[in-house]
């Protein structure tokens, strides 16, 4: 095209056109859908973007500046940065391919049961290009003379980013680095990622336990009783009854004393800490494990 070639020779070719869209299907309002800030806005934008990709020959040579309310139409302002992309779009628009592409993408993305039909109008400034589509050079001139008055809308930036994120798919999850833990020595145990030396329970342990366990002593007794025959439910109930007058401290003291008496050298600190952990009494376990002067 002579005119297009001359324009390119003088420098970068740019121009602006606004495409107006209105659904002719009952129950489908493109303007209302685009105002829906949840899914509607993004789906309508995706329909428009895919239609432009089809009709302008790819992703380059144009950009959407703004999608706006032109009730009852939805207005799509497009800046063309390449004369060949603009020419291809005009040819697609003139042949009806733009409406066909809009219909196909809308039916698929909006999951419409019936065929989607849309009314379109194309303008450059005050010129209605639908009236002169048979004069391609004149349409290009009108678009070229209609220079954009704004930068791309922030809302369009956000929608473009959303579209690119969807196209990329979910980000690959990094492979976790599994660090081999050092084996815990046989005379030690692990509690809250710290290693402690295991040992027989002492009088100090019994005292700390009795002072801090309160009404939970029975629960700890039942946890210890899972591996100690001397602390079955009936034995714990008997302890509660026998030392009821002496109070909670004495009941807890007698419980742990009976555990030590029954288990002997196997009455280890690790077993008490495990029972406290099972009963969600980690603070008491930490207190018992604190080094004493």
C-alpha cells in the first residue's frame, strides 16, 4: 500500500481506534459482565484479547489502552503501533472475521448454550469506519490521525498480568532439600528439635512435676500407663481417692513415685517428657528439662 509505506518512511506508524461491542443474545450483557470484578471482567477481557490476536495476526503491533462503559456498548480503545497489524485487523473486521472470533471465544469462555451474536461498531475520533470499510487507505488514515490521548489504563495492566500468569500456569514448586538428621545417641532423646541426655527420674523431677501439673496429673498418669502396668485407670482412680485430702500436689507426687517404684531403672526422663508432650503440657516439660544449679 502506497500510503502505508510513505507513513512508515516518515517514522513509527501509530494510530488509535475504538471498537464498540454489544451482545445481541438475551441474558448476556457484556457491559454488566465487565463490571463484575470477580470473574466477569477477566473473562470478557480475555475474549477481547484473543479476538485481537486472531484478527491482528499475533501479539505485537497493538495494545489495548482502555475498556470503558459506553452504554449500551462496551468500548475497547486500541492503539496500533504497526501499520500492517492495523491493516490486517481492518481486513478481518471488514470480512466479519472479528465478529466470528468474538462469538467463538465468548461461547467457549462464557459457556453459553446458544450461538453468541454481537453488534460491533468501529470509530476513529468522530469517524465511523463501518461506513468506509471498502476504502482501506481512508480507514488507515483516520486511525493514524486519531492519536491516543492517554497511556494504558492501570486496570488493563492488571488484566494483562493476570492473563500472562494464567498462560504460564502454576509456578513449579521447588524441590524440598531433605537434610539428613544426625542420629540421636542411644542414651539421649529429642524434644522440640533439641537433644537431651536421658537419665533416671530424680527427686527434683518429681517435685517439679508435682508443683506444675495441677489437675492434669491423671491425664499424665494415663499416658504413662500405656507402658506401665502399675498405672492402669483403676490404679490412678485409687490414688485420687486415697490422697484426695492431701490435695493435687500429693496426688501427683504419689503418681510419679509409683511409676519410679514400678519401673525401676526404666523410669526415665524421656518417658515422662513424652507423656507430658502427649498431654499438651510442653511448658511443664521444658521446666523439668531446665538445668538446675
